[in-house]
């Protein structure tokens, strides 16, 4: 596992700490075993490793989608891995943004509706003027003229930007991206990643990105290599 | 901001073809039994009300069902008739010098432009609660009053003529059709009276050929019609008239041959003064072998019980088809649920609860079911209205 210099601490971003994490998919061969990972607030971290090494599993464990077989995931000072599923879900909805390789947009919703989906799930999130962020984010990500369109009429790059906007619309303290450029050509991927970083930096959001693209690693402050025989998260 | 209902609506409108097929499936399955049930209820109510309101009907011995259909719904003609004397005798039945009932004779054996021509007395109209919306009730020989639907369908009104139909086309001895004069139109009652033409008993007897008038052929007549004159005899062409008309000028010439007591009536509606009178009258009539008396409600219930048995078979068939379709719909929804699994997983990952996802799916299902039910009810109402207009059922 390699590491990079931690980024400048941000007040807005979440501090993430994973300790002695272990997880095996039920009935599956793939498993994850990790000594420790620390993500500083506002830092940018990449996760690399071969297929089946547990990159996506790590993201899901940190997001609280999965619960580890052993070890803990701590978000700031709260051990979220021990929380009931409903509590993990609430924390994820309000504080963790997720971006997927396949975009995972709802085809029957417009761009505006896709971006504001978290507000539909929990209307309380849309209070305090946060719903105004839809237009603001869409404008910054170049989606302003596309707000009424449906995903099927968007390019891959546009779709991924919609997914990023959806992940950031509630102002999360942690952004988890699973190969966000995996389905994009290198040039579009670079643009999308620039925009992702710019938005995260603007809000001071902590970023963890799973990637296969080693050419991008220089842009991260920390890299977690799950292929490394040495256990534990690098820093 | 969108909520679960908007999300469900977006999904429904996005998958238009799927939604349309599902809605049509549901509508078809629901519409058929619904339409039958509605028609049954409507007509059961109309039919039974009329039967319940008719305490007793007397006719010549024969089919009770025929007598019921004839006297209440103006359908079928009994094989045998009674006489006016029978009606008068029933009307004169007394106990302690008090009449037991009012007898309303009916004679129905002909039609006027396809509508039943019902000869009766003026007592019939208040008994059925019928009132004229225009004109008056028939007063003179040759006068007729038509039901609202007859007036609508034939486009006739007060003052218009109405020709009876030639029932015996190949009977050269039969009488010419009678040209009736419409003096009134009945207000709509929602029953068979709307589709009938009413006139006096004597007018129907004229139609039947039991009474007639005489045309005068004299110097004022068309010379082409006069074939010859002899000693006290005038020979005229058969083209003199193709119909008979009772006018103010010739009314006095109309007369009937034979005994008035023997003139026919096809049914007699008997309205007892009170339940006790009804019981006494039923007992008296039951011992008369020349009369058949029926209580319409009783005969109708027998008929309906047969119809309801048939309906039960139909209901069973509908249940089977409905179950098969419901299973098919469940399969479609299950497949749709499976196809959209990834969509649900995304929502779960973002932070939606399973309950919230289920709520959206349920709303979507309910909206589709609701749309199907709406289409079914709408088409049934339109269908029933169309049936009403087309067939008058």
C-alpha cells in the first residue's frame, strides 16, 4: 500500500478512520482485509488495486452500505459501522455523496429531478435553501441548459456530471466515487475529474476515489493500494 | 421539488407503452363484469318495480310468462284472448256492495310503425303514473298518445298522423292500416310505456277490423276511382285508399258489429282497493277455469331466478378469466420489479429506505390500477348509455 502526503485539513470535510477492517461477501470469494486507513478532512485519496481486491467493498463499508465482519469505520468521532442500518442510511443520505462508474441515473427523471433526488427521498434535506443548490451546481458543472433533459439524451460525460451534482447537492462532508471516469474517454474523464475536485475543494469535502487509471494518481494526496501485501492504509 | 407521487407519475409516463397495456388489461377485465352487474341492477330494479306495482294480472289460460311479458312489457301476444265482458265482470266483483277492484283492460295485437299499439282505458295512465308532457290523453276514436321515445325516434308530435302497420300482408280480407291522430306525448317514465303507442280499446278494435266506417263515393270523389254505378251499388277501385282515417266527418259512421261483450281484450290489470279485497278477488278468480290470474312479482321472481342461475355461470367464467389476468398482471409487475432492481439498488445506496422505495412502487401500482378502473368505469357508463340509446334496454 502506497501513500501520499495528506492534504490541508478542511473544516467542512469529514475525518474517516478505518481500523482492522475485514469483510467477506456471503458465498463469494472476494474479501477485504485492511489494517487501517485515515482520511483527513478535505483530503483527496485514491484507492487502487486489481479486480476483486475489494475497492468497491471498501467504499461501501465507509458509506455504511455494508457492515464489516470485523473492525470499525469511524466518521469524525462516530463509529458508524456499529450503527443500525437505518441510522447508517440517514447519515449516508445527509452527509456522504456517492458517484458510480455507471452513473446510475434514473432514466424517467429529468436532469433537474435526478440532481434533486436526495431531496425527494428526504424533503427535510431540501429545507434551509439547500434546494437552490440544484441550479447553482448545475450551472457550475455546465448542466444549466440541460436541466429539463432526460439522461438518455445526454453524453456519458454529461451523465457523469449529473451524477456528481446529485452526490454534491446536499453538501456532503465525504464524497465517495467508484471509478467515476471508468466509462469516459481520457479527455472527458480528466474534465469530469477536474470538476469533481473543484466542487469538492470549494466545499472542503473529503474525497475518496476508486480508480484503475494510474495516470490520475498524481492528482491525489494519498493512495491506498489494496494489492500491496503490507496490511494497513497508507498515508 | 418532487415527491413519491411525482416519482411514480414520472415512471408511469416514461414507460408509456407498458402503462397503456396494463391499464387496458385491467380495464378490460374489470369492465365486463362491471357492465353486466350494472345492467342487471338497473334492469332488475326497473323490471321488478313495474312488476311490484302491478298487483294482479288476468288473462286467458296459457303461459304465465307470456302473460307477464304481454301485460307489463308489451312483448308477445297470448294465443287466446278474453272478452270485454270478463273485464267488466271483474270490475263489478263486490263485497258488501263495495267494488273489490278496478279492472284495466288491455288489447295489444298490432303495432304502429314498429311500436306496440296498446288499447286501454283512461284508468291506465294514473295507475302507471303517466302524464302527458304535451297535448292530451286520447279522447276520441282514432286518437293516440305516444311514449317519449316513440316521439323521439319517429320524430312525431301532437297533431301528426301515425299509421298502424299492416300485420297481414297476404290476407286480402284484412283491413287497411288506420291513420291515427297523435293528440299527446307522454312524459318519460323510464319503462316500456316510453316505447308504446296508446289508444282506446275501440280504436284497436277498428285496427283489428272489428269496427269500421264507410267512405262515401259520390260526385265529389275522384272520377278515376269510380269504376261503375248500378242499382243501389257503386263499384270503386281498390286504389281508393291505402289506409283508413277517422275524421270528424266520418267518425259517426264508424260502428262495430256483433255483441259488445265479446270484443277482445288480451289482458286485464286488476288493482284491488285494499289487500283484503285483493285476497278475496284472488280466491274468486282462482276457481274460474276460463281465467288465468298471476301476481307479476311472483312470476318475475321465478324468471329472474333462472336468469340469475345463468349469471352465476357467467360470473364463474369471469372469475376464471379475471384470475388468469390477475396472475398475468402479477407476472408483469414482478418482471418489472426485477428489471428495475438496479434502480432500487441505486436509491438504497443513495440513502432511500426500503419503505420509501416500496411506497413509490405501491403508488405506481395504485395509479395504474386506478387508471384501469377509471377507464373501465368510464367505458361501462358510456357503453350502458349507448345501449340505452341504441336498444332502449
